C-alpha cells in the first residue's frame, strides 16, 4: 500500500514564529488532505489539496504531485495552533476510497 | 449542516463485553467511513459504506467487529468480546461521492474506548 511520511515528528516554536511541515508519499494520489487534531481528538479539516497551492488565513499548503510531496505552512504561530498535524492521502483504485494517514507532526507553540 | 456526530464520546467496558458505537454523517453525504486511532499513531482505515452497501473492509476488522448502515444514513460499529487491544479512538467520517473524482472526508469527534 501507499506509504506516507511526515517530518519533523515534533516541532517546538515560540509564538509568532513561522513553520513548515512536510508530507512525502510513495505513489500518485487522487486526494490529499491536511488535518489538525486538537487536544480533544477532533480532526479538523485544513485543506483538500491533491495538487497546487491554497491559502486560508495564516495557513497555506502546496502539493507537488509529480514529486510526491506536500507542504503545510503556518505563519505567525499562535498557542491555539498547538496539536498534531496529519497529512492523509487517497489513491482511488477500483473502489478503494480509504485515506492513508502519516504519523503526524506534533506542534507545540510556547507563549 | 451540523457535521458528523458520534455517540457515545467515551466508553469504558470490561474485557469480554460487547460495545456498540453510533455515527451520524453529514445529512447529504452518501459515503461513511470508520477509522481507528491508537495512541501516538495516525488513524487507520477499518471499513466504508456507499449508501447502505459496505464496499471495503480492512484486515484490521476481525470477525469480532461488525458495521452496518441499514438505511444509508447512520451507521453502527459493534465490537464483540472486547479485548484490551481494542482500546482506541474510533473515528467516523463522511463524504459526498461525486462522479469522476474523490471527495473530502469530514470527521466526527470520535468515541474513545477503554477496555479494562
């Protein structure tokens, strides 16, 4: 099956700093989503981005499908950005519609 | 649009007991998914439905697990004869399948199961 690797595994930053999270995947994909998992376990959709670049406020994401990676940028970090960020991919194949998740990047923002 | 809901949010049970979880998807969504997440890991796929048809099951879904979506709306996930290894967060997601493309999956808040 498809492999998803995220880096770094842990990131500790001061409030106001910028960060870049990376997601590498082993095969072509039809779907790529970024999620933020809050301390209560809720997975919050950030981006649906199988290719190209999107921005939403302080967050932006870029997926280079031909090179099999995606980047999530967080600017001017706030303490509420703390949590685990997951990248998940889907390779649609004869009805196989499951998302395969990476192991996540744990982001801690220090006031 | 009230989002995906799950019930209960927490369940503590003794080994050997049966448990059942419920998921209510976003109302117009025709696909419904179950995932399991253990501590420190990303969610892992268990099974998914398109309308009432169960289209795929993971090897993680042993014969003690059964999922249903009888009317193509809400779904239940039952675990029989629970084991301590079943302790995890059980996540439900839903999406709207469109022709010619994959779709965004939206997740519920999860049910955290603890087996003593």
